[in-house]
C-alpha cells in the first residue's frame, strides 16, 4: 500500500487523524494533513482506506 496526500486540497477537517492516527497528523500552524507513514503496514490498511473515504476534500490517495 502506498499513501499520498495533497495538501493543496486539504481543508483541515482532521477526519484522517481520527481514523488512522499512526499514518496521519495535522500541522500545528495550519491544521493541514501531515503524512507520517506513506507505506503503512497491512494491519492499518482498512483504517487508511476509511480515512481516504472520509476525507471531505479527497486529499488522500491510496494505491495497493
């Protein structure tokens, strides 16, 4: 699995952090998504996919 984020699309809702905190964080200054792990382990795959689905700005891309 490979995860990418587009900070230009991000609106800072934080849904990704709530769903997969081991993979996503938010910047302190702007609240935009910070990708902590672009290749998360398989046991986080469902959470990462769910985070991508929940993102209101479609700023997260997941490739298998």
